[in-house]
């Protein structure tokens, strides 16, 4: 694999190589999509027909990862998504608890308002006049 900077590479090709090297250094799972995303491009932008040299290097590295010759961590975005999903589940549970508390308190307010109406003077009863 010729990973060094080459003068005959286009800026796009060099961006893909730099992304490939960064992913390798971090020990992440490498695929066409992860390299493209790391290079600042969209998922699916890196195609074998267009970028044969980098694709060959990616495939070679993938074989090494599949055979556990090179350990690979999960892509960091996957880890962040799972953490955010856990937070979302916790927030939903907290929301349900808070909503139940609010509903209980509203029911208590309605009950107390009804009891208060029983103790307020009615229209046909007049308070004593001062002398």
C-alpha cells in the first residue's frame, strides 16, 4: 500500500488516503463508507470504479480486520448513537414520571377547589352587619 503523499494524486484522492490513515490510527472498522465520511464526503461517494487504488487498500485492510489480525473498534458514531439512545430512553422515562406527577397534582387541585366551593358562602346568606 502506498500511503505516503503522492504528487500524482488529486486532492480528493489525497483526502481519502488521509481519512484512511486516520481511521487506521484510531483502530476503527474501515469500509468505503467510513473512509468517505471521514474524508468529509457523503456515504457511498467512494466507489471502486473511480478510486481503485484506495479501494484496494481498504479491501486488503478489511480482510486483515475480518481475520482478527488487526483488532478493530466499532466506528465511534455507532458508540455515540448507542449512548444517545440510552439517554433518550431515560429521558422518556423521566418525562412519563413527571407527567404522572403533574396529572396527580392537577387532580388534587380540582378536588380541593370542589371542597372549597362547599365552604364558601352562598348567595342567600348575608354576613352580619357591623354596629
